[in-house]
């Protein structure tokens, strides 16, 4: 049996290699043990699944394992986005939830996310307990108990989810703006959701890549360039005012402006901070992960909000949202949450707030970003993912952490931070950061500077350093 380890958000593996029915049953058994020991198991566990290969079968197998512990199981009767499971856990007062998905990973992957009773990612303390049991179960053969199928009930996930989301925005303002949108769900499990919300409220909207395809059309289901090219073409061809994109399990957002320009997750997060903390003047602090744009720092200062910075992974944002009044929190990958909803990422919720922002000002996403640039300056972000040989990731982080590295190209290294990976600040220009992925065998190189060409030069330089170690 391949060793099972939880990453940034749950456990993921390559299908038929380490992600197998046998391993999935082990993970479900360990989560069931946690629920029985630490939650009120009588409240039941909700299990949902996405469009990936065998997700429905794994969901059924997981339901049988959880039911064997005497815990009631509510198994969704159709694919749904991850945040729908989180919301249902919260609304129904369930003991927890399992989502069968590998989120934005390539189609060869699948996984299991555990959603705790508060309706979001398991906190680090919960993950530590689950992994402790995993270590035991992977060393000792524990005979499985027979499933108790009478404890498994079907659950329709879409209606309560859509009804909740519909209450979040000002539909009258949106209708008056008369904007036209196109939704891209990348063949994932958020299919039809934004389309239905817009259409039932009189907003013009079309959808692309809405059919189930376990291979995601041969495209990586992450809503960033170049995977979002189909949405760009749809926006331009249909002369839409904006294109709004969700990843494979519907918790990360991407966007395209009416002129075909990609709006990256940092810009989306900045626009939503501006909208909720500024335009709507809602109370609460702001939280961001370690790799997010410094523009958020300036927006927090402008609106007089405390800014919290966390390691990478929405579970850290969630932890803050449970403890303090956090209006909005976000991460570099496009996962954004707000206290107007649940402490969870949701691409559809973020899309609704973006559309409301456009309607509020009567401007396109590009025009809104131009307003931010005029006040706060330019922020150009880039990321490179490197698939390295064993040991290279550790060498790279150690090398960049060393005091002997005093310059990147002609830019002096003036400060280092090591909250999660290693971040180097380059004079007054910006920063570059390297970090091992928590979900894939990759080293990520991130950079933000005031000029696009500088960002690309720094990314190339650091990539060269890493590859030559």
C-alpha cells in the first residue's frame, strides 16, 4: 500500500497508482473514526463527488465504510461542487463531509477532501489527528466492518445551494446594468450553477464546457492561463462583458475581461476586497496567504482594516475566519471566502460578487482594474511550476534561504521571509518566492514586481538557479 499523506487540502493521488479503491476506503475509515471520537456522529456525514473518473464509485464505497461505523450517511444523488458539500454540512448540522475530488489537479488525479462540522477545510489540528490514525492503520491490518446500507440516504445538493447563493447579491442592480456573461466550468462539477442563477434572475448568461468529461477536454482544470483560452475565445466571439470561470470542483475562480484580457486571481481578490470593504463598507478584517499580491496590503491600509497573513492553504484562512471577524480571505490560487457566506472558497460566490461590483460601478473588469492601478500602481504577477528530480526541491529552498545569495540578476535581496517556503524581497521592485506544492510533486516559483518584463526576468533567473543545482 502506498503511503497516504494529507496535503494542503485533503488527500490526493494518481488514479490506479496511489489513488485506489483500497486506499480510499482506508481514508474514509480514518475519517469515520475521527467523526465517532471527536464529533456527534449521530448527526451524520455528507458525501459528495465531482466529475472525475470513478468519483461516483469512490463516493459509494466511502459511504459504505462510514456507515459501517454506525454513522448515518447522506450521499449526494448527483455530482456537485465542493462548496455545496461544505454548505450542506453547515446547514444540516452534520458531523462532517467528504468530497471526492482532486480539485484543480490534472485529470489523472483524484482525492478526498474532508470538510469539518463548521463547513470548511479541516483545521491543521484535525488533519494531525487524522494522519496519526492513518499511520496506525497503514501499519496494522484492521478488518473492515460490514456496511450498514440502511444508514445511507440520497441527498439532492443543488437546490439548497442555489437558494443560499441567490440571497447574496443585489439582483435588481445587476438587471439594470444589463451586462452579459459567459460561464466556463471547465467540464467540472460547477456545471449549470452560475448559468441558472443568472437566468432565473433575468441576467444574460451562456455556458461553455458544461458537459461532464473526466479528461476535462484534455485541459488542466485550473482557471488560469493557458487553460482558460476557451473562455477568452468565447468572450470575444460572443461580445460578452465578462467571462467567469470555475475550476474542476468549483471552489477556485478565474476571469476574462470583455477585451479578452485574463484577470488573474490576485486581481480578482483585490477587486472583491475593494467591493466588500470599500464600496459596500462591510465590517471585518482581511486575510491573505503568503503568496498573495502586496496590493491587498495597500487596500487594507486604505480601508483601515487589519491584515492577517497566513501560510498557504485555505485551512489557515478558515481557522482565522472561525476565530475572528474576517470579512474576506483569499489565496493565490483563486480560492476566496467571505463571512457573508461560510468560511469556505466558492467560485460561484466570487463570480456573483464580481458581477455585482461591475453592476455597482457600471464598468468592465478591465476598467475597474484601471482605477486600482491609477491609485496604487502596477502589480505584475507570475508563477512557474517545476517538476524536479527527488531532492532538488529541498536544495532549492536551502540555496535561496542562504545568506550568500545577495542578488537576483541586478536586484539586491534586501529581506527574507520563511513563513511557507522562502520569499526574497528585491530592493523596492517586488518579491520572488519558492515553495514545494502541497498537492503535486512540483516546486512553485512565484514573483511579483511593478513591471511585467521584470517579473518574467526574475522568474527565468530563479528557474535557472533551481534547475542548475
